[in-house]
């Protein structure tokens, strides 16, 4: 009975399913083996070599049966299995948008019962607060049956004990924060009933919102997006917003600067928008644009002709009449560098053959930009000391003369040219280092009419001399002219000059200044072309005005005519090496600079205007001046085509960069540039809600119950989530491996039983 009771116990347990072998075929084999072995074990001590008491015999049989049972258990490896039921509490996440865009007042109250119409617009965060207050009971019931994880987000995710509606975040990382909320819910270890996102849908951090929805779908988490705000202009979203300013970073002096300004007009259908251009703070143009759509990108195309080189600020301001505050005005601003890439030539003459031929040859040269003024009528008062009349074709202000590098005065009657313009020409040469040439003719040289004018003393000859040299006038190069760059027309040079026809006539020149050079003379040694460099400026006197015949004299005549006038003007211009510096962008985002997504890179160099490339053996140094006025040095490293430096900035505002180029220890010039660092308000840059993004995100989880819900239906959504996530019973199956979990115990039992049997047999004399 004692032997059969354990076997019966194991059999009953196995049949009831509480203890069963790990592998049923293996277990049944062990059971069969046991039934075959046990009867023989029961008969082992019926006969002994010596008489043994019945009680001892019984103990020995029991020990042997127990050892056999332990061996069979080790072979069978039984498993104890039982089931339990557990109540599981699901978790739901509520994610609230707290960025600055939630402060936009574009949510209108529904009309009141009294018929007062729609109320004043409220902010998006206020609308969310009102919706949560109206859903207190659904929220309470939801928190009673589910674990509610309340979170807030702007640029990052944070857990909150209560709903946070501060709307102070300067950046919205919708996609990244939804991913972070998913990870936070998974880490709870509970069944997730869903994630509720209440937002206006704007992601100003550039995240992948659709990928965030896909990640939720893969995790089996329904996404419920609740949209707040308007996709059509309402309330504060009726506004004009600055978008883009299209213009070159540099433009040549006296060239047209084309400016394209783009603004986003929201809710301004049919409303005229005044767009005005300011150049260095002064009005420079205006245009009116009228939007035709509710949300339209309008563009104003403006232009301005810079008349002075250097760094200048261009500002375009859009104003909506009757709309106050930041909604009614937007501004775009950049700096432009006005360069003197071309030699600006002002050619003053009267209509005649020489004027037409010279103008055509100068316009053919790509380095020159020619402005022609014809003075065919006398001035009202040629000797007036005041400014020019408004109708005069000549520049009237000093800044209008400044852009010109070279002035050519043709055969203009004295009565056609007032003193004021002549005084401005003389000042350009003597103070600004410009160049000027005066041509022969019956009205200028040889007429004596320019004696006592502001031009007297400027040129290296006596302007009061009268008389002409009758033609034809043969001419030749002087020794100085043979080597001077102005007279290098062809190879061989002397032979080329001899092919040119004689002048039709020439003005008589006398009193040539000692420091002047005579390049061309008559056969009788009278000067025809005299050059002088004085006080930094250069002047030329040409006693002839019949070079228009050269293009007709031979096939090479046209090319020689072009070369002569081009080289003469380039010599008069006396262009010096030009130092330049530019930032790689006109404006930078402070946030992107701080995160390392952008950096301020400055390029600088020194160009030789005569060679058309960089100057060799040059160095560049410079400083950057921040908005606080602090000057910080820059370190420029040499590159094959110039120099480069990286500037470190830490605050918003206007930065100016000043550089100096040096050839050895001698200064080659200075240059400036500027750029703006903005703390871009990305949250308010586009005031309209992006509910379409929320709908697309939720659609990624539509197969598992997710979807988009308007803010007005928040209560219904909470009840739906509560019903789907109500407490459920979960059956847990637990197993205990009796042998595998305690192998040494069973081995010890088996060995111990055999050892105990052997000891008893030893003491009874059976061994």
C-alpha cells in the first residue's frame, strides 16, 4: 500500500492536468517503464541471504521503490501548471500643445442663445481650456477606469500632473514629441488604449509627422488627433506676413537693382496692401498689391538704381491700411553691396559724328558703362552759381556725380555748360581721384571760351588759347607715346599708327605743363594728345575730334579705334585694387546658429580691376562688430580664390564686418559688409492652423481605431476611449518545472535513498 500510494498520487495528478510530463510521449514511456519495474522491485526482498525482520524488509523495499520513483521523476521531468485571472487597468495618453501658436486668437465662440451673434475670438489655448472644463465629467469617468498620462509639448515632451496650457514654447516639434509620448506609454507596461493629441497641427521643427503616425500604428496604439484653430483666416489670422526678399547680394553702381518682395496675405481678399521700398531709410519706390484669394502669396517687384558704392540697406515694408499691430505690417530687410565692377563713363557732347563713333567704341568694351548726355541747347544761365535747373540733363547733386570714374567733355559750347557742373567735375578729379578728358573742336579747345571757368587749371594746357590747325593734320607718336599703354594699338605698333588717316583738323595747344606727357604730336612738333596725373586724378587733352574716320580707313581701323578709346578711358579711371568682403547669407536664424545647423561664413579678397582677378601676395584682416558695439577680431584663412573666416555670434541684431587688405605693410584698401541675425518667430510666421497634418497622422492608425476629431467633439472621444479601454480580465498561465528548476535536489534524493538502503543492508549483514 505504501508503495502504491505515491504512484497512485502521481497518476491522479497527471490525469487532472496539475502535474504532467514536459513531453507527453516521453512521459507515457516513463509511466510504462514504471509499471513494468515496480512489480519486480516489490519482490526484491522476499528472499534474503540472512534472516531479516519484517519491518527491516519493508523499509528496504520502500527505500528502493522511492529511489526508483525519484529516477522515474528525473526521467519524466514533470511540470506543475495552474491558471489565475487578473484585472488589467489600461493607460491612455493626453498630449497638449503649449507652443506660442496656441496663443493666436482665431477661435470664435458660437452664437449665443440671445441672438447676439458670434463672440470675440479667443486664443487656441483658451478654447482648449474651455473644452476641458466642459468635459470634466467624461475626464473623471475616464480617470476612474483608466490610467491617464497627461503630457505637454512644444520643442520637447514633459509630463504634467495637470493640463498645461501655457502656450509659451518657441518651437513645435510635433512629430518628435508624439514619438516620445509613444515611448513613455510603452514604458508603463500597461495596455495602451490610445494617445490623444490636442494641437493646431503646426510642426515648426521640421519633424516627420507622418512617420510618427506610422510608428504608433506599428506599436498598435490608436492615435486620436483633436484639431484646434482655423485653416481659414479668422480673428488674428487676418494679417500680412513677411516671407522672402529676392535681390542680389551685390550690384554694379548705376545698374538697376531688381527687388522682389513676397508677403503672405491671409484673409485680405480685395484689400489693397501698400508696399514701399526704402534705400538706406529713404523712400525709393512704392507699389500696391491686392490679394484675390483667402490665403495668397503676393509679390511686389520694385527697382532702384544705386548711385554710390559701398554697403547699403534695402527695406521693403508692406502695410495694410486699417489693420493695426503686427497683423497689419510686415518688413523685409537686407544689405546690398554696390560695387564699381565697371568703369562708369559720363560722355558729355553734342550730336555729331565723333560723338557717335566714340560712344560706340566705348560701349563695345565690357569693362565700361557709358552714360551719354547731349547738350545741344544753351543753358538758361551758363554762369549761374546755384544748382542746376530741374530740367537739366546733367546731374544736379554732388552724389549724382560721384559714381562716375571718367568724364569726357566733347565739343560743347560754353553757353550750354553752367559753372556748377564744371565745378563738380573738377572736384571729382581733385578730391576723388577721378579722370577727365576734354576733346578738341571749334567750341572747346581753341575757342578760348573756357578761360576763367572752374575747369581752368585742371588740364595741363592753357584753355584760353584760341586758334585751330587746319587739316589735314598728319601726326606721329612721341617717344613717350610709343611705350605708353594708351597708344598700344597693334603689333607692330608704329606701323599700325602710320596706317591711320590724318586728322581733319586740330585745336592749337600751348603752355603744356612740365609734369605732363605728350603722346601724339604733329609733324611740326605741336602737341595733340597730352596726359597728366595730378593730386591723385588724371586728365587728358585731345586736340583732335576726327577719330571717327579710323573705322572707315582700313579693315583694322575699327579695332584700333576701339582699343585707343578703351585704353585711354582705363588709364583715366586709374582703378586701384579693390578689397571686398561678403557673408555667405544676408540673414541667419539665431536658433539654427545655436544648434549648429547654420554658421556664419565670411569671404573676402582683393581684386585687381585691370587684371580682372585676385591680387597676389596679399593678406586680409578684419573685425566683426555686434549689436552691442563690441569689436571682435576675425581670423581669415587663405584659399585659392580669396580668404575665408567663420564668425561666432550669440545674439540677434545687425552685425557689421570691416576688413582691410594689405600688400606687405601697405594698405590695399578697406571694405565692409553686414548681415542680420534674427530670432525667427516660427510659431507666428504662419498663423493658420494645419489641421490637414493632424488628419493625415490619425489616418495612419485608422485600422486600429484612430481618427481625427474636432475640438467640439472632445467629450464624445473621451467616452469612446473609456469604453474601449475599460478594465478587462486577463488569464495568466503559470508553470513550475519540478525537476528542471531543482535538478540537484532530485539527484541528492536519488543518491541519498540508495545510500540509506545500502547502510541498512550493511548493518543487517546483507552486504
